[in-house]
C-alpha cells in the first residue's frame, strides 16, 4: 500500500491522522480516496473542478508529480506520497 503523509496544517481535517494508506493506482485516485474518507480536507486540497490546487505540491518520494505524470502518476505499494501546502506569512 502506498502511504500519503498528511501535513500538520491539514491533520485537523483528517481526525489528526498523520498518514493515510491506499491501494490506489494513481495520485488522482489516492487523493479521491483520501477526500472520500475525510470530506473536510477536500476544499483544502482540490479546486472547484476537482483538481489539486495550484499551491499544493505533491511528491512521490522526492519527485514532484508535476515533473512526472501529474495526477495520473502511478503509485507502487512502497511509495511514500508527501502533500506540501504553500506556507505564507512572516515579516520583513
């Protein structure tokens, strides 16, 4: 099973779970399974058309899915998928 790492800011929408395991074949299917299990996380990950929001980066291992096959990137059982939201803030 592939493992999705849930970033700390989104864990409040996943019952404080840090990981999510899936048998999904693609990133798209894995994100769909995650959002079906935890519907409150959906608006934080997906836009109105159901695509991963532009400010969310998703990595399979160390590779950004945008440099692979995007949401159609295939997953293997041993893959670790990291979801990385953009962080804004701070002071000059």
